[in-house]
């Protein structure tokens, strides 16, 4: 429970004494909040974390007594740090009032401490500076965001827990993927983190779970009587989860080459979507109930077989570079930048239904979507009006995660007018027109706010992670051991043709 968590942290702090345990956990009238970004000089901090923190601050969603600390090895003054992040802050809607003023007050709450991840001194100084800012409140709550490469996760966590965790409130730690490279390394990381933190304190982020349409997936399923009765092998022919980017590794080749697209996107983002899509209805909306259902469905899946995978790597096309042209990628690398996988769930609901996951970089366009293809209408009265290609006329539900968020259902409809001709039309919910979707919060905003509120629904539990790695580790090891050469595809194309053969093996056409 929360008190035990606090006590555990208290015991691990270098500072003396714990105080004020009688205060409620989120009593913001008497508590401060410090958000510390480790790796604050890096790409993710600038691109996502500080803009999301500012958006929450601007919307008035953070406690009144909040401050933000950057920590990294790069030497910088507070002023230089503020200048660095000032350039990243935006107000989502240009016409919003007081944006510049809010940016200014936000920046005044930002501080920077230089230090190493593997030495205590920097964390001790950080702790002193945080305590100074927190002094007006009896209770200080602290969030650490590990926006650093995985090789320094454990050192940084140990030093943060020992030297800079809160003495008077809770401390929560957000961990970014990669959570290891396979089952063993993930277990090692979990054990390492567990030496310093309790499971309650760890927030494993999968930012796809913070996306609007993914949040909506369970709403769509469990609060509409029209979908759930169709959500099974009786009515669904196949499900596709597609992630496509129209750019390559762009300077992240060093990181990417060690992981590849299966670890970078499929084993986490797409598998999480699949788990939410296929799980049974949870007992409640409580984080533990939802995550227990996700674990159940992950554990019901068949371990991915090498026969059910196609891997690809982009090659140059015109001026567009090959993966191997990236100077941070080792010569002759076999790392996959594209993969298509067929997965199966061995339970009564989904037996025999292919779930096809596809992810790739340097493809023809950037989008992510879920496509649900339904079965043929039995004894279809209108078959003679629809031609011989039955697949072209089955219903399809598309959930477009990004860009231009949308949910649409393809239905057969009579073409208006005399005569009887059928064609496919859409029942169409476009977020942009229905909800002014240019105002949608970024996934990191939702997730950071959940950490402040201690809501773990959208974070990965340790057993979920273990189940996810169990599904992919044998395949990943086999690809490496057998030095499987990826099928080359031109930059900007739809990916290797092998993906079509894989889908065809299960009677599926990619949407
Ligand atoms: P960066 O490579 O930019 O690293 C962040 C900071 O860590 C750097 O500014 C640097 O700060 C420090 N650092 C870099 N390399 C090392 C090293 N070898 N040893 C010690 N410190 C180092 O990472 P990102 O910001 O891109 O990502 C942060 C984390 O988030 C990573 O775990 C990444 O995998 C994950 N992630 C990133 C995404 C992205 O879009 N960028 C998306 C999803 C996850 P300094 O030298 O000042 O200490
Ligand atoms: C990250 C991957 O987790 O997700 C990146 O590491 C990928 O390779 C990114 O580009 C995609 O996120 P989004 O939100 O831009 O679709």
C-alpha cells in the first residue's frame, strides 16, 4: 500500500528522517510536485516531455506548487536550459490566450542540474536544489522520468532512489522502453529496478496507450451494444494492426540497430493494441482489472513462429538513402526496418483468427490503424449484384490511430437511383470534423498526468511485459542466430512483397 511504498523510499533516502505521513497522498494544498527529467538534454525530453509538461501546466492540470528539473551530463546553467526548452514549447491552439505569459511562468519553474548517472554527487546536489524549491510545503512528491539510454537505467535509478527520493511524500519513476532486448535481459532489468523501487513506484510507459483512439478502443467495444456481439471468430475474419512511417532512422540508427522494428514497435506498441482489442471485458475500469485481462490474452497467444514472419530492410531509392547509408548503422547490418507477423490467440473467442501486425520505416506514408475484416454474409441475397470477389464486399471496421483520427465502417449500400447496383460506402466518424481534433492532447500529456494522479491503467505491468517477451524472444533469437537476411524494399514503397505472401497464406489482403 501507499504508506509502505513511502516507508520503503524513506528508508532508502540518504537524508535523515521521514515526516508528515499523516497527510493524504495527493493533498496538493499541502504538497509540492517536482518532476525530474533525467536525460534532459536529449531528443525525447525536448520533443515530447517538456512540451507535454508545459501543456499540462498551461491547462492548469498540475498542482499549484510544481517545479521541473532537468538532469544530464551536459553542462548548462538554468538560463541556458530554459532557453533550450523555450524553443520546444507550443500552445496547441494558436489562438489560445496568455500562451507566452504561461510559457514565461513555466520556464521560471524550470531548473537544471548537471551530473553523471553513475555517481551520487550530482543526485545529492539535485536533491538539495529540489528540497530548496519544495521547502514551503510539508510534503514533497517527486516524479523521475528516465529519458536516458538503457545502459544507464540502473545506475541512474539506484542513485536517484538513494540520494534524491522524497523523504516526505511519494516518489514515482517513469521508465521508457526499451525494457530489455529479450526475456532474460528484461528480467535482469526488472530485478535491477526492483532493488531500488517497488512495483507500485514503477511506471513503464508505452506511449501508444496514451493515444486518443487507443484510449477509445475499450469504450468502443464495451459501451456500444453493436460491436461487442460481433467481436469474435464467429464474425471476424481477420484483424490487422498497421504502423507505417514515411521516414527512416534519421540519426537514431545507433539505437535502432540494436533493436530493430520488432522490438521497437511490434513487441510493445502493436502487441499492446492487440491485447486491448482482444481481451475479455474487465471486471472494472480499475488498472489492475484491465491489466489482468491484457495479461490473460497475451498468455493465450501462440509464441510467434519464424514461418509467420517476414522481415525487410529499406534500400536507397533516388536521393532517398538506404538504412545502411545511415552513418550510425554498422556496415552490413541485418537489422529489420520492416516486419509483418501473423499471430493467433488460442482461446474460445479467437481460435483460428489471424491477427496480422505490420510495422515499417521508410514506407510510402505515415499512418497507424487497426482494420477489422468481417466474414461474408451467409446466403447473401445480393451476391449476383456484387461480382465474384466476395472479399471486396465484406464489412470492414477501420480505427485510424493517426494521423486524421477516425473510425469508419465499410458497408454495402445501394447506389442511389433507379436499378439495383451495390457499392461500398462508409459510416464515417472523422475526429477532425466531429471533435476539432487539432486540439487532441499528445499521448505524453495523458500519461504524465496519470503518473501525477497515480493511475496505472495505461502503464505496463511486470507480468504483461514478461508475457509479451515470451511471445517474441524465440523468434528474435532465431533471426539473430540464423542471420536471416531481410528482404530489401525501396525507400518510400509499401514494403517487401513477402508481406503479401504472408497475408495470402491466411487468406488475407492488407487493407
Ligand atoms: P538520447 O540518445 O537523446 O539520450 C538522452 C540523453 O542521455 C542525452 O541527451 C545524453 O545526455 C544522455 N546519453 C546519451 N547517450 C548516453 C550514454 N551512452 N551514456 C550516458 N548518457 C547518455 O535519447 P532519447 O532522448 O532519444 O531517448 C531517451 C529514452 O527514451 C531512450 O531510452 C529511448 O530509447 C527512449 N525513447 C525515445 C524515443 C524518441 O522518440 N526519442 C521514443 C521512445 C522511446 P548527456 O550527455 O547530457 O547526459
Ligand atoms: C517509438 C519508436 O516508440 O515510436 C520510434 O521508438 C517511432 O521508432 C515512434 O518512430 C513512433 O511514435 P509516434 O507516436 O510518432 O507514432
